[in-house]
C-alpha cells in the first residue's frame, strides 16, 4: 500500500488514540495528523512521554482513564471516531508483575471499555505484543505460533486479544490485532532495553546487561507507526506481526551502542535471568504483503535515539 493510499484513507477521518501521550501513541498521533486525520488522544498521563506535545490544531488531548466506563462512554459518544487505535496499557512486564491488579484493570478492563464504546462501524486496532508467544517453538515467529506467554503482562495481552476476537466474531466489529515486537526510538524512556543501555553509556560510562544471549527484534519507531497506518488502512481483520524480522542479541545491541562512543564504553554481562522469552524474532511476511517495508535502518535509529537521549540528559535540571 502506497503512502498516498494511506494518506487518502485517513484524510478527514476522526481517529481516537488511547495511550496517546505514551511512546508509540505520541508518534502515531503526529503521523496521523500529518496525513489529514482529526486526532483525539486520550491518556491518564501515568506513563507519558517526557517531551510529548500537548496538542495542536489537528490534535486534541483528553485526560481520562480507560478504567472509568462513564468517562469512556461520554468520550466515545462525543468524538464518534471512524478509527480507534487502542494502545493504552501497562506495558512494562516488570511493572505488571509488581502490580498485577493494576495491570489487569488497565490492560483488560480498559480494553473491554474501549471495545464496548467504539461505534459499531468503526475500525478498531488492538495493540498486542509479541510477548504473548512466550518461549518460541521456532524462529522467526509467525502469527500461527501458539500463545505460550505466561507472565502477568503476556496474560493480560492474551485476554485482550480474545476480547477483540470475540467482538469480531459475535458482534461483527471491524477489528484487527497487531503483535508488536520491540519498538525503540526518540521519546522512549524507563526500563526498556535500548534507552536503558544508552542512558548507562551516557551517565555511567559503562553498560551492564542481564543476559547478552537474549534475542529481540528491534525496530525504530517510525517503522512501527508506518505499519500501524498501513494495517488500519488495509482493512485486514486478522492478526499481524509488527517487527523488522531481524534478531539482535542484547550483547550485540550493547556493543553497537558502545561502538557509537568509539568503543570506549565497557560492556558487562551480569548473566542474570531475564523476564520473558529468551528470543523473539518476527516473521513479518504478512506485514510486508500489505505493502509495508522498513524505512529507517536499525543503525540510523540507534543514532537518532542516542542524540535524543543526550539532549534530554543535558536539559534535565541539575
């Protein structure tokens, strides 16, 4: 699908994005606005991007909590979206394990509310995760792979997928599920692997990793938002992997970051147990069949992320 076709699909449409102030959501809102959509973002700002825009002529940001059915009903009835991107979630596996009740309420009850109040004719995209696959039986992982994820985060995403499938099967909703692998880039903070290692390099002058053998499918955020636009515009109603189709070990990632600093940053492998799957690499043939391709190379994405992280550290109060 060409960029022109995607732009034509979104032009003039009202698009509601949950989790709009988060890492992926903030980038997605910007891209949607660029393509002529009227964007309404909703977020409770508990995990918001530190430099997220607070609104523009094409973007309205609403502070609300998806767990509140009355607030969601009122919002959806006011906005009447043509397209809904449901991205809001407690997305850090470690946080989900530490506070499973909150993760369940946000990731499951919040998803139910989003599905419940979305207009019957609207396009609905549910953001799931490659974590649902668990330890892989084979690589690369296609959409037919069994869902064996058993940690709290994976369980909430599996339930969310099943809710979405139920609304498709029983109520004829225009639903598609995407399983995102590992997006990284400008605006990502916290315990996610790429920003964590870059911040270590910049502030501690060393990089510590838990297990250098762990494999992840790392892709720059612009490629992810390209995929989200293409999938919604395609009309696909099944499950679609979003990933580069390229596995990178955590050891290789750490060395890549070190090399960007002239190799002067030592890498220390602590050989600790990692929560989640030991290896995640996507089979992205279904995504490619919709007309998507990776636009920003991995190395360029790392450079952009280092530059942004450096600027945020420099701007931080001392």
